[in-house]
C-alpha cells in the first residue's frame, strides 16, 4: 500500500432516501379493501353478467387506486433522482436537474421540461398552520442569527422534503457519475389492466 493510498480519505457514501405520502398510502389501502370486498361479493353471489361487470370494474378500479395512492414515490440516490408517478417513472441524473420547486405542487425542472412529484403533496393548509405557529412563537426560532441554541424555522413537510433534495443535488450535481439525460418509462403494468378493464366495463354496461 502506497503512502497516497494510506492518506486518501474513503469516498463518502450517502444513504438512499425515499419519500411517500402517508395519507395517500392509508387512503389507498382503505379504498382497495372496500373495492375488493364489494367486488368479491359480486363475484361470489352475482349472475354471469354481474360477475363479468365486477371483474372488469376491479380491473379498472384497482390499477387506478394503486396508481394514484400506493405507486407514487420519490427516491433520492447518490447519483440520480427517481420519480415514480401514477403512469410514468422518470429517472433523472442529478446533473440534469436544474431546480426543485413547490408552489401548488412539487415539481422538478430539467432543460427539457418539468415533472410533478406526486409523492410529495403540497398542503397550503399546512403551510398556513406552520406560519401561524411561527408567528405566535409556539416553535423556537433563531433571532437575528444570534441564538445558537434556537431550533430551525418550522417548515411544511413538502418544503422540508425539497430542502433535503436540494442538498443532495448540490452534493452530486458536479459528480461525473451523476451526469446524463433523463429517462422516462411508461408504466405498462398499470396501464394494460386499466385499459382492459375500461373496455370490458364499457361493453358490459352497453349490453
């Protein structure tokens, strides 16, 4: 081992972070349970027409619920940001990310356009609540930068998440392994049963 090998610090590794909406996960699970209960009852007790209608309704409804509640995910890795939206998965090397913003929705911007972060919902109500708490002084705040023991300024969850993503981006944006072009992939595993269910349900309703 050379002296250079002994003195070179090991490359720092950052743990991958994942972000999802807890409210969407809970709501999606409840909707799935309700739909499976109603659809299962129709499949067991109904006549042929009712059974087929229930089957196609499940093929349409289950993918929709999964797509908009359980599927959305934002995963921040060392070299890239993966955005899993209802019908698409977008892989963005950090070098391709130009900005991250949260106005009425959380969005990531690249030179080719912007992509919404479905897994990071923006709650205007939560923002107002946090602002009122800060104004009342219910949460500790640094004053004029002199109070070293004061806690951070309170932030809404979406704003906290984007702050973390910006920090990861700043660390990675100039790394060679974080360069490249965005890759967008359609989620055919969701779209295929959804289309079959929609067509089949339309046919059964028309009969």
